[in-house]
């Protein structure tokens, strides 16, 4: 036996990283490459392995200590001293899997990391997959391009936008109470303080994710991931480079905002959804190009904050994937509030004019002259990131749009590489990605599971909200599916009236023969929350009678779902419908 001092190996540019977990203790017998401790910087957490087998004689660090490359960690009684961990030696010793279809690595002298499951992308789908895999006993590495976990959704998407939408709703609610005898002065908008509050919400959630990752002993690497082989990925970060060798990989790399060609990108007045969320100032005039969910949510925010908003949508109507009657309450409201809502209209040109942009329009409802705007938001959808991660170089099929097709077990054409979320197909929604992430993690762990959700609900958090799930009327007609429908107007809802918001509706579609629910759509305040009852009803195979006979609280907006079912059955007492018994 020879006593040797185990030191921190090359960990890239990391300095003074904190020891957050000791994974061995004095007297432990350890094997070569066994993890000794877990360290964390503000950019990543990683396990430090032992270069030699032996018995721990003495620990030289404790929790909370700061260590760097070369710092002494422990004294080890070993039969033979190891000179050092040399990344090149590990590479030569790797099995044939890591040499299959290898691509040139951008990393020089990377730190090697091994795991059972690598997850690329730490958005809702990625972190769910990583957490579930860890809970099922997998050794997990989670790679994230942002400095914090959460991906687009938590950092520059779902969460910050909903914070601003809440602020917008408070402003509009206060304004509308003036009609009922309660008046306030004009609100004073402090964009800096509003941004600080919004960011605080984001920080709380992303910080919570980091704590959950640490609790599960997940190694988190912050950087850009590129496949280097069928079982290897290179990760290049601001403070380090790693080569991760994995048995299975889950691609959760998401999507990016689509751009329209020919626009002056780089001009301060031209932004995507991420730029719009920065809320540097409140523009006098704003143009939103795209009448989908993202564009309309941001239009609601800026309208409430005082901007004069114009929306231009190329198709026949707003939120094209929802039924027209469900979108109508939103359209009626924003037509009264916005400068203009232009459907069947496209923006053909954007020209710089100092700090402003001049927009030229074309289409049935296009303005006859170009118009000037202080802020232009391009919100014309998102594009999957499948072509930007090197997956095709290792044999993973990526289609011409950047999507990666998968089977019901979330496997790509390379069986040990999985894909979830935006990158494997529509709808591009966080809750779909989370569901798929659990499926992939459980399949890897050997559980008998597959994607079997009957529907993925969609919500536009506009004012009023628009929410739908299952079959839409338009889909039923196109697919030739027989259906019946019933619609309950919120003008007959006691709760909606007491809230001053009777501008909603609840619609149910059901099978003509069996009465089973096929789909639902709701427009109105809190529609996204109300929709969950109908989603569960669809998953459970409920018929209208099951919903109608479920006692709902009164007065409540949830009653509108029951009332819509009663209309279909002809048993409603709160409306008079001739011919129904």
C-alpha cells in the first residue's frame, strides 16, 4: 500500500468552486473512477472522480470549502499511485460505442464525464426527464445553454410573459371598474421596477430547479452541446469544455423564434418575443406581426401598459388553430382597444427611420400608406432546433424543417437516443414536453410505458383567455367525424356577471351515438384553469351525463362546463331552450 494525495483534476476554467456534497468518508473502500465529491460554481455542478482504487485514509476538505485545480481532497491508501487523470487516455480506453460515427470535436483538452443518461436542454421537458431519470436510479448529466436551468419557458417565455400578463390584467381590471363606481388615477408605470419583479419570479423558479437537481445528484453542465459520436457529446461553455460519454441521450433542445426574411434585424425597434419581454420602455405605437398566441399575449401586455397596438395576421383569423366562435370574444374586445387588427394582411417591408421603423402592408385589409412604429414584434411561430445540435452527424434523422421524428416511446431512429418537446413535433407546448420527458426517462429505465395522452390542451393567456382541447369543430368537419355541440354563454353565468366579465362562452363537442366527450373550448377569464376538468373528462372517457351529474360549486365559472353539458342533454334549468326536455 502506498499513501497518495488525491487532488482536483483539470476542471476547465473553474476557480474556487464550492464543495456541496461529500460522497465518501474516511475508511471507505473506493474503486477507480468512483465519485468522491460534488462541486458547484455559478455555471455548473460536477462530480470529481478518483483516479485510483484504494481506502480513504483522511478527508482534507469539508462541506462549503472552495477548491480549484490541484487542491488536495483526501489521502488514499493505494497499491499503486496514479500519475493523473489524462483525458486522452480515457478517450483511447473508451469502448467501440464512442468511436461509431464520430464527428470532429470542437473541444480542446475537455474534462471527461460519464453517465447513464444525458439530457440536452433543461427546459420543462428536459429537467422533467432528468429528474425522473435520476429518481429511477440513473446517473444523469443535464446540459443547458443558458446560465440557469429552465430553458426558454422559464427564462424568456412562459413564466416572464405570464408575470407581465398578470400586471396587464390588474391595470385593465382597475380601468374597467370605473364603469361600476370605483375610479383611480392613471397608473404610473415603472418599467425598471416591473422588470425587477418579473425577474424575481423567474429567479425563484430557476433557483428551485437548481436545488432539485442538486438533491438528485445530477451533474449540470452549462454550455452548447453537440453530438460527437453515437455515445458522446461535446459541451462547450463559457467556463469549461467537457466530453460526456453516455449510454442513452434525451434530446430536449427546443425551438427558436422564426424570422421573416428581409427585415432589418439588429435595429433596436425590431424584436422577437424575448426582446419584447425586456420591456425597456413603453412605445407609443407598436406593431405585432403575427396573430398567434405569442403575438397576442404580448399585444395584451403592451396595450394595458399604454401602447397603441396594431396586429397584422396573414391568415383569415387570429389564433388559427382554435374555432372561430371561441376566438370571437377576444376579437370583439381587442378591436375596441387596439389601433387596428388586420387579418389577411402581411407586412412586405420594414424600413429604418431613425429610432422608428416604417411598415408597408399588403392584403385585403392593408392600410393604404406605410405606417411608423416605435416597436415591431415579429411573432410568426417557432422553428425546431434539430439541425443545430449535430444529431444528423451521428445518424439521427432530422427532417427538412428541423424536427426529429420519434415513436410512441420517444425513440428516434437511433434507439438509444430519444427526443422530446418542440424538437419532435407539434404542438410546441411546455406541458407536452414534460409529459414526453417522463415517458423517455421511464422507457430508458426499463418501464413499460409509452406516449398515450389523448389530447394536449392549448391556452392563449390573452384577455379574455382562449383555451381548447381534444377535437375542434374545424377538425371534425375536415375529418368527417359526426358530432354534436352545445354552447353555454357566460352572459347567463352569475359568477361571470359578478366579475364584470360576461364576454365568454363554454363549448362542448360530443359523439352523437355514445354521448362521449370529443373536445371542449372555453373563452373567458380563467379559461386555462377551467379547461382541465374537460381534459380529465376526455381522458376518463366521460359522457355528457357524467359532467352534468357532477355537482359544481355555485356561483362559479366551473359551472359553465356543467351547464354546457346540461344544454346537450336538454336538462338545463338556467336557460330556456324550446324543444328540449
